[in-house]
């Protein structure tokens, strides 16, 4: 009698299954990209006896630091496991752009662990909305608290965000490790505890995803405060609330925080900070003027 596990193994191996189709698509995609990378692009001599268009399999394997046999099996659509580290190396070796990189990871059935610095939801229209909302601070965040886009006022609200490396533009990382960001939050301990609880609640749906695990590992390694809050095992859903910031340019600002989701799923969201009183409105206008002036200096 065939067990459910055995049936699943047979289904996995059958040529017409979704897994098999993805493997063949992955193999074809890798071959196509390999054949369109010239030796000169990766610093290799072309030679006079080269008959293969683009790079050879062994050259890709060497550049990506993987075994030639293993890479050959990958292009032959063999049923082998591909780690995210290998996929990252292949993406860099084959000069994949963000869309091609995302396609590679999707075909391999893996989640890209690289912190998000771009997002399909960040369309020109969304950027226009962010700019139009000025002087009100606004940004787009994903469910991991990565800051994907922001307007000029938000860029100076808690620190000079343009000076922060893209891989560090994460509200959790900044609130636990960035001195100026931390000093701008009036109720820092309460905010940190609330964010850790929100992160735990949201991560329940992403426990197996490398990007989430890497972020959690980084926070636990870099912040004792985060470890303490995380070990409380508190959970809380997203909700609107009033926030107070001590801005180094204009002083105390009180705002009402509202999340506007950009799709049917609780993924990327537009985060807005409306002034809570007239004094805060005037200070946000002043902060916006400073941001516009600084932007003009950088462009000039």
C-alpha cells in the first residue's frame, strides 16, 4: 500500500509536475543568461578555439565558486537542492538585474534573503504620491519594516536617511542600533517594545523565509534591548497611533501615524504622519523647507 509520503515523492519526480516544470524553466533560464555573457564582461580571454556562445559551464561554476558537476546538473534540470547562497552567487556572476534575480529565486523555490531595496509596488505613481504629500512625512515600508521609498520630509524626520546605507534602512534596525534615530523617538522604550511585538506577530506567516530569519538574527546579535523585548513573546497587530519626535532641526513634532496598504495583502504599506496640532504642522513645513534646500545643494 502506497503511503501519502511515497505518493508525494512519486508526484515530485513525475516529469509533468509543477516542480519539474520549474526545474526545466530554471535550467533554460540559466543557459540563456550564460550564453549572453561574454568572456570579456567577466575578465576572461576569449581565445581562438571558443565555440560556445557566451560563457562555458565550467567558467560560470568557477566564477560562482560552485562545483562544475553540480552546476551542470542544475542546467540539466536534475532534482537537486539549491541554497540561497549559491543562487546569490549565480545572480551576481550572470549580472542579473532585480527582476531577473527575483525570477531566479522564484524558479528555484527559494526566497531572496537580500534586504529589500526595491519593490514592484514602488511605481512612479507611488513616488508622485509621496512627493505630493509633502510637507507631511511619508514613506513606503514592507511587512519587515524595510523602508522602500520616502519623501524628503520623512528623510530628515528621525535622521538624515540619505546617509544611511540602503541595507540598513529598516525601522527595527534603526530604532535599536542607530543613535540619532533612537534619540529622535520621544517614547523610545515603548516604541521598541511595540515594534518587536508587531514584528513577532507578522513573522508568524514568514517563519521559513531566509530574509526574515536573517533580520531576526541580526537584531538579536546587535541589540540586547531587542533580545529582551523579543523574549517577552508579546504580539500586537498594526494600528494607528500618535507619535512624538524630537527633531534636531525644528524641535518636538507630534503626528498621527496611519498605514495605507498598497495591495490586498498585508505587505508594502504607505506610512503617513499627519501633524497632530498647528505647531507640529508649522514645524513640518519648516523641516520640509530644510529638506528641499539640502536636496538642492546635493543636486547642484
